[in-house]
C-alpha cells in the first residue's frame, strides 16, 4: 500500500517540450522583460500562461531540479576568464527567478514557492501544492515545473531530467477536468517487516499494478498520465511514484 497518497483537482494543464521546433510564445510578457528570458523561463512562462488568465490571482509552486544552471554556468565561466559578472544575469540565475518574473508580468503579488528536490522534484512539488491547497482551498494554485539537462561539464547525472515544462492549475471551484491521484510507495529495503507484509498482500490483491507503464523521468510519467489518461509510474532511489487520472469531482 502507498506510504503517501493524495488527490489534486486539476482545472487545466499544459506541456511544452524543449524539442519543439518553434520557440514558446510568451506575448503576455513585456518585450523588455522578454528579451532577458532564458529558454527555461520561456518554457515555464508559456505553460503557466496557458493555465491562467491575466487577472485572476493565483498562488504559485515553481519546481526545477537544475533551475537556471545554464546561467550560473555562464557566470562561472566569466569568473574563470576574469570577466565582469553581469548583475542582470546574476539576479536571474536564482531558483525563484521565474516565479518572480511571472508575478511581475501579471502584476500578481500572491505567494510563490520555489523548490528543488533532485530527481523527485516534480513529485514533491505536487505534494507541496496539495499541502497548500488543503490548508487554504479557497484560491487556486498553479504548479509549474521546468527543467533542462545539466551542462556536460558536470558529468553524468543520475536520473537526469527531460527538457521541457509542465503546468497544472489546481482549482476544485472551476470547471475541473478531473482529479490527479498521486502516491509514493517506498522500496522494500526502506520498510520494516510489517509494512513489507502489508505491501505484498496489497500487491497480491491488485495484480494489475504490475501493468502500470513506467518512465525514465517523473515529468514523462506525469505527462503521459495527463495526456493519455492512463496510470504511469517512475522508480526512484527510495521508492515508486505513481499517478492516475480520475474523471469527475472529488
């Protein structure tokens, strides 16, 4: 049985792949600000703009494993070459830069959270959004996940990310598309004997769990769940994350 399980009311969602031939359009962003955007921020702002209108205040949970690592790497190269560091580049290299830009572009002073949790970043962003929504369900929450692989100079990265961006608007009060069920089941090695017995019993009672398709990254698994309306899973170092789609209100 899952060690953690929760459900999210999804009103809208959007996905953008870094392999898209055309750049993401972010026309709601002021042209002066638009010129300063990195590829990561452009993807993030594109999917965010797809999910919310220009006037409704929305809390934001922004998540990225590497964040603006490309900007940071360029800054480090400049330092290595004894070149001056651009204050503008530095200010936009922090993890919460994108959520700040989004708030500025919309004139929205709602709370924003930025988090990074390794290969499990997207999963924990959904858990953080659930906690915030459960604490204050009166207002919508926008979850934005955007990432791109690290520079080759950092070497091989375990469970490396897929380049792209994904956003989900959580709002049970809107015309919700459905509910996203999320769960985390620890590996057998991280559980005690009693929990192992309960897990094995649950697995025997639900053999269809073995047929759930697994993906190389959390973002691929979640995107498949949302687009195909099929259960999807991802195996991490500490356990298995799984997502499933359910039509209708909670």
